[in-house]
């Protein structure tokens, strides 16, 4: 069964996420199936709302806040993954230390997709309670560096977030994050619909007449997705090349 290729939506910047969504909905606007065309209505609406918010937002503020928030999200996810990995560590003392930290850590759900005020309220609570755990336990659990990184990234975000006359900036940033989350959710729902459409076209004789159309839609969407996956891969290569140049003394 043909499926729409995966893409790490969180790796896309705002403009990339928007243009990806718009290109995908453009594919569906040309198909004969009215049901299929209607399936992308929510994605189209979410993309339009996101574009309006971005167009009205101060670009530099948006980029700075997004970059700082992504650093905090990376720190939270890194520490979470490290803790979960160490729960099965072959060293019993490391397992026990990890379990001690995780018992506290897991009280708070993943905050990374929440609006900014809610996310950083949770992050603040996490930092406050985890800071009470003895440093030797944190080190034995293997997350002391991740926790320091989380605190550092959080402090940098809060400094930017609270800088100057920030009320309008904060409101705009929250609107952007909420609209971005809505767009990602609409995209994933749309992909789920298309994958279901493919399954019905393959197993139900009533859908045999549109097999070719279904296949062409999936191919067209995958062409768009592959374009963005290649772009992300090229960015990773450029970053790696730059790091290597620095290490080799070329810059």
C-alpha cells in the first residue's frame, strides 16, 4: 500500500511548514473526488490562519522566540529520553538513581506543545522540584548535564520573553505557537485521511474506479514531502560541514 512519506514537522521553520501545507492542499484541489477535496478543508483553513498571523507578526521577534523555545524543547526531550533509557541500565545503582529522578519527572506531562505561558509554568515547576534532588543522584542517573542545559535554555528564553514592553510580543508569540500546533495537527489528520482513502481504494471494489487517482495523489504529495525532506537533509549537511570546518581550523 502506498503511503504518504513521513516528515519531521518539528524540524521545519514556520515558513517551511506553511508552504508545505499549501503545496499539499494544492494537490487535492485538482482531484475529481469531492470527498477528497473536502478532506483538506481543515488543513487549508489552518494554513490560512497561520499565514495571517505570521504576516502580522514582527518577523525577528517571531524567529528569536521560536529558536529559544526550540532549544528548551530539545533540552526537555533530551532529558526525558535519557531518563527513560537509564531505567533499563545494566548498572543497578544507575537504574535506581534514574527511577528516583523519573518518579518526580513523570508527574509533569510533556509541556513542549503547550502555549508559552502554560509550557513555561510547567518547566518552572519541573526545575524547582528536580533541583531538590541531590546532585550525586542526578549525576548517577546520567541527567545532570541535561538538567543544567534545560535550566540554561529556560533562563535564556525567559530573559527574551520578559524583555522590555513584551505584552504585545508575548500575545503574538502565543498566537503563532497555537496556530502552528493547529496546522501540524490538521496536516497529520489530513495524512491519516489520505492513508485511509488508499486502503479503501485497495480493498473495496466500489473504489476501484478511483485507484489511479488515489495513487496519483499520494505520488504528488510524496513529491512535495520529499522536497522538504531533502531540504532538511541539506541543512543538516551544511551544519555538519560548518562544524567540521571550524574543528579543522578553516574558519
